[in-house]
């Protein structure tokens, strides 16, 4: 798949965009550039502070078949800044797991096969076996966070209100929900 990259290249993409005097679309818009800066900061914080729960760690260490974890995302995605660092840390616990980052907005569009309520919400994680058969799909948010998002949308909350509410949810949750969900997913 030509739109996949490595974890290191994914992280480098943030700095590459920020180093340009005239960044490419959509980062040529101030709002998207601000999202990218915030997301890079949040991501770095989670990479430093996040710890994987012992039960989830045991579950991941038991994986005895090769898997590829495809994470469909983009640097502007606020939810990814909170979830993807935990997913990265999970993949580092077992050499049978290969992590690939898939750009949502670059052909071929893998996201087209994993829509959420008809939308291209990210991040989306697709876990496949060595024959590229889907084993699990997760995303774009932990279930409770998704419920909050849907409630906000139903009451026509503006983008700023949504952004603040979701940010507060992630800060309070501290990665607990995503880990519980992945533990359940991987044990099924």
C-alpha cells in the first residue's frame, strides 16, 4: 500500500510540515497548523507519560501470530494525538506486531472501507493477520468518548465546544478506556 509509513516517518511528518515557510494544504490554513502544533505537543506528552496497563500488556505479549496494525490518521487529528501514542506503545510490546501508519487523505483510501456512521473519522485501527485478513477494527475514539461526541453533535455544539469537551475527556481518562477496549478486543 503506497500510502503507508513507519512510526518514525509519521513523527517526522509533524516537524517536516512545521519547518516549511509555506506548508502544504491543509496546513496552509492557520487553524490546521495550530491543530498540528497542539497535536504534536499532546502526542509527545503521552509518549513520555503513558504506561500500558499490566493486564493489557499480558494480553499483547500472548499474541503468537504475526499481525499488522494499520492506524489510519492524519497529523491534524486531535483524537489521534491522544490515542495513537498508546497504540504505538502497545505495538512495541510484541515483535509479532508490525505497526503501519496509513494516511487518511492519500490514495489508495483505506478509510473508505472503515467509515464511521458514513464519515471518514480517524484514527481508525485495523488489525490484520499475516494474510491481510481483518481480525479487529477500532476507532475513531474510545466508546465513552464517542458517545460524548455524538451527544455534542446532536445538540449542535459548535466546533470549539466539541474540541474543549473532548480534550477534557481525554485528559481525565488518561488512556484507561482505550486500553480496556484493546484488552477486550484482543482477547475476543
